[in-house]
C-alpha cells in the first residue's frame, strides 16, 4: 500500500495512521457494466479526497461523467494498493483512444478507472486527512495535511501562520540533517 502526496502538500500532523483507516481495506472488484479487454484485479483499494473545485467548474460531458458532483477524486492525496493487474488495466485505458479527458492525465486516468459507477469505485477518505486549502476550524479539528501551493499566499491568516511554521520546521530539520551528513564526511 502506498500513500501519494503531491509536492504541494504540507503535513501538519503524522499521517501514518491512514494505513489502518477502514477506508484503506481491500475491496472486491464488482462485475463491470462495460466490456473491457483488460483483466480486472479480484481485489483493489484506492481512497482519496473529493475535489470540489473540479466538480463545480468542470461540468460532466458525455464520456467523461466522472466530473459529476461527489464523484471526482483529487490525485494530490490518495492511498492505493498497487498490483500488476491494476497497472495493466490502467495501461489498457491509456491504449484506448478518447477513453478519458487527458487535461489532467494521472488524475483523470484514476477517475476514469475508479469512477463511482464502475467496477472499482474509489472511496472517500473522509474529513481530516487532507483538504485543498483549509481553515482554522479545520486545523483545530485535527486536520493532518493540506494540498496547497505553499509558495503562494493562502487566504486564511491562521492557516498562513501554520504554513509558515511547517516550513520553518522543515528548514530546521534540513539544516540539522545537512550538518549530520557533513559531520560524517
């Protein structure tokens, strides 16, 4: 099992508990509604967070229904149990022309392969693991990470201070690590 976080993620609290979360349990693959030439794995697991921006601003179009409300997973933070069979299934989607909207290649591939009405629907991680943005109440409620371009300003002053603090902690850690490496040289 792997957890994938985009480089523009900021971690505030430990996230290793995600691997014990019920949302990361293996699931049985359902019978596909559409014909597929690729073999599907008997079991799979992918869980992530909704992307409300995409769901609001990218209206569903024929063939790309995964943009529908409460259906679209953001690939900036997700957990996946990889397998060779699952990889081969992804490749079969890539090899099929016009199978998915390639505007956001990896994200839309995952949403196509794991759409809610498909044989391997993605699961919602639920609140607290990661948000795009976030607020003081989210943070004080235990928010563990955000998906935000940390080099850009954030609208919430409280979260801006949390971002600055996280960056300072990373800089201190990096300097300490650098000092240890230099001491070994």
